C-alpha cells in the first residue's frame, strides 16, 4: 500500500478489481473512505473504476436481482443446480447475486407450478363432479350413522325398561 509520498506501490489486478467491486455495489463505501482506508489517491481509484468497472463481470455485479427476466432466473437455477460449492460461489460473485436470491427464485417457481396445477384441477369438470358426489355421499353416510345410533339407543332403552319394569308382553299373557 502507498504510505509515503513519491513512493509508488504496485497493486495486483485482482486487488484493483476487488476494490472496484467494493466501490460499485449498492450501498458501497464512498471513494473518500476507501482512499483513506487503502492510502490510495482519489485519481487512482477513479482510474481503476474506469479501467476495471466497465468489464462485463463488473456490469453483471451492478445488475440487481430484480432486473433478471424469468428466463434468466430459470437458467440461473438450472446452471447452479449442478455446481460445486466453490463454483457456486464464483457464479454468485460473477453475476452479483446472493444465494438467497436463487433460493427465492426457486420458491417462486415452485409456487407458480403449484398454482398452475391447482388451477388445472379446479377447471376439470370431471373432478368437480366427483368432489360434489363425494360430498353428497359423506352427508348421506353421516345421516345414516346418526339414524343407526338413534335406533341402537332406542333398542337399549327398551331392553333396560323391560328389565326394570318387567316385560309388558309377559303381563298380557298372564
């Protein structure tokens, strides 16, 4: 780093690119604060931005996840699915993405697919008819269960009454 006047320090290309990347992302520190931190002049920083900030890699980093089209989002999901952790990290850095962006896109696509499937089932007249028939059969079954329970209760009460008060049929025969 350049700490003395008249002293020239050589920086690697990767270092320059990383500084430019830090300066060009949303919410980046100011060039002044970066100048103080690194001990590099403003003119040098702006020269680096001019040289390294126009590369396609940098333009991808400045692109927000919201500006991606559906096709690009889908392609990104497909491409990253088969990558190793290191390759995945490089892909994210190269394209200015975060892993949460891809996770969000995956969830959106899943929700979209599920919504389409549910709409497909709602439009199916045969399925609708079967649901209505099933509902009617359940109501009928419930009604019959209640009637059976009532009949069983009456039979039990009749038997208990016969035990307690005697069988009225026995009285008539005597």
